[in-house]
C-alpha cells in the first residue's frame, strides 16, 4: 500500500501509542509515495483535508 507523505505525517502525529501509528511504522507493506496527478489533488482538496 502506498500512502502520500501528508497522510503518513497525519498518522504519525496522532501519537506514538495509537494503533495506526504503530502499524504504519512496523508494517513493511505500507510505503510513502508521491502523488503524480496534481490536478486531481487540487480538485480533491476542495472537499477533503490534506491528510
């Protein structure tokens, strides 16, 4: 699974003992990646927060 850097930071900042934080740090199949379709990102940001 590839998640954007912003999503990664939002999860990590939730707290060191949160289940999602522990999972994202330990599961090797979760990777950070870059978004390629910036137009889609800009359109989605009108409805969603960055994370």
